[in-house]
C-alpha cells in the first residue's frame, strides 16, 4: 500500500521529502493540502498533525510530520542503500548536524517570508539582512572544504537545504558585493545530481520565488 503523502508543491519541506521519495522510487499517493485555502486547519487534518503543518505521511497508520524526521524515516525503512543517510555513526552525525543547521536557516527564511506575505514587508531590515549574510558566510565556509554539506557525497542535509536556499537569493542576491562561489557551485551540483531535480524542486522553487516577488520590493 503506497504511503499517503500530504504536501503542497510550493512548500520547501515538502519538496525535500519528495526528492527522497523519487531518489528511491518509493510508492506514494499524493494528497494536496492547500495552505492558502486553509486545508491544514480542517479538523480531519489537525487529527493527523496537531501542529497543522506540512508535510505529513501516513504509512499504513504510522503518522509522521516534520520533514527532516520524514526524510530520515524513509531512508531507514525504504532506502535501497544508505547513500543519502549513511549508517556510519560519524558520517550520520555530520548529516544530523547539518540538518539542525538548516533548521535554523529555514526558520529565518520562513519568518521573513511570512512578514512579506502577511505584514507588507517590502525591504529587509538591517538585522534581517545581516542575519542572512551571516548564514551565507557560514555556508560558504562549510562548502569551501567539501562538495556537500555533510562531506563529499549528497545527503538528505543537501536535499533539505536545496529546497529553500536558492529562494533566499530573492532577499539577498549573490552579486558583486557579496559573492559566494562555493554556494553557487553547490547549487549547480545539486541541480545536476539530484534525481528529477527540475521536475521536483526547480518548479516549486520558481513558484515560491514568484509568490514572494509579487509582494516584496513592489514599486
């Protein structure tokens, strides 16, 4: 029986999970949850996830939410190999480290984006700009020593980050004033090496960026 996957394509955490699903051809049944029309606030959905967030999976009655937990669960149960989430304790420790690191960065992105969409934020505050720049500098340092976030092989830490990091450039473009070549090269590697990247992640990313740009820095 396929996993029931509650998702929305524009959602970065949902796309991170979907990239794991497609990497290992895991059978799923997609159930669209439209956040903009309030599907996540309906009683039947809150029964699944009291936090009323997506993604959520229902694997024959086993309910799991929070994208990083879902990615790890899918790897542990359905992964044909451990390439995305190594069983080696030291390597897995680095993957987990970077998953928690990306959680901090995603929270910053989420808060700013909600302010853009719901509170008419048109330009970043000095603190918001500095916070993003600080995270970019940390990422650049990490990626200056290795190809991917947890080492030299693609892992679920990269899938989590690539689902939203390119959208951050809407707020802080990588330009002459703040070049980050290692981040740019990492994005290119992900685009090349992630299974069906264009279909699964690029389309949703573009939709997300376009939504932000409808509200941000409007003339």
